């Protein structure tokens, strides 16, 4: 039934279609998603780069509602264009298409230009939905966007959307919505230069930066969601006051 309905809506003019689909989705979310948003006071007034864990195809619209009326551009995988339902659902938001698991230079460029142009961007640094609900290691490109964009970075944690719209790898266009308790938690903003003490001496600086960013997302999540970022990084021992750096062995 839903597929037929979305197929009919796809024939509408773009402006009308976007309004109709957004109204329909709002009604469905109001009925099925018991949504709680925490930490709104952490959102700066200036454009930001939001980073968030990724659990479901319901994440984008859930966050769109959570941050409304603030305007956000979502980096969305091109795979969402492959079915009528996911294409129309993503169309109600402002998106920047990105090719997952590839160095999509054009998407990075557009994200940086969007930030510098005065609009906020939201990205799922893991690059794909988590099949087990836990955080997976993030992709390095996020650090490039954050550094070149120059905007504050705001960590966001999502919980419950994996139950609202469970992943169906065999038929993404046939994914169904269920009643679920959904929580969005916004953490304190930070700047990339704030991470420098954590990444000093790292062999792969860009990956170390992304991991430091994701640890701030992990702190907002319950332990079962933290995955590879469950543990704090090992602390680099600092020299005693009586020692001088020159006295350290090479």
C-alpha cells in the first residue's frame, strides 16, 4: 500500500510533492516515534558541523524534526535514490549526495562550501548504518570537512531509531516503521584545535582526529551503543617536572 502511495506522490510537481510527503511523514512520526530531544542549549547560533551515529534510514528525518526550524544539509548516501520511498523521504530535507566508502571529493567540497556559506551540515561519520547498533570506526573524510569548514563541531547521539525503522538489507524500499521510543542527545560543541592534545604523536593524524571526534559522540550514548569507542584512548604519560624532554631516550 505504501509503495503504491509513494509511486503516486512521485508524479506530483516537486514543490507540492515535497510538502505532501513531509506532512505525511510528520504524521507518521507523531504517531509512532516517542521522541525526546536533550541538550538543545548546546547548539551554537552559528553554522555547525553536526556528527552523529547512524542506526536507520529513519535517522535523517528524526534529526530534521529535532533541529527544526534550524536549516541543515544532510550528507546522504546515493543509495537512497534507488527506491521511490527512500528518494521521496530524503527529498523533504536539504541533502548533499555522497558515495559511501569512497573518496567523494565533490561531496566534501560541497559540504565545506555549505559551511562557509553560512549553513549547517550533518554527517554520519561511520559512512553506513550500524547493523548491530554499536559505533563502528568513522571515515577519515569527516576530519577534512571539519578542518576546511572551520565551523564548530557538535556531537549528536541517536537511540531507538533502529527499532523505529529496522534495517532490511534484502529490500531497503520495503522497510517498515514501528512504534519506538527515540532519543536525540546533543553534546557540547568543540573546535578541531581542541583535539590537538589527544592526537599528538599519532601515526595517522586524520584518523586520530576522527576518532577523537567520535569519542565525543560515544560519551552521549549508553554503553551498549558505544562499540569501538567504548574505551577511552590510552593516555600518553607526561614527563615528570624534574625531567626535561632532552633527557628522554631517543
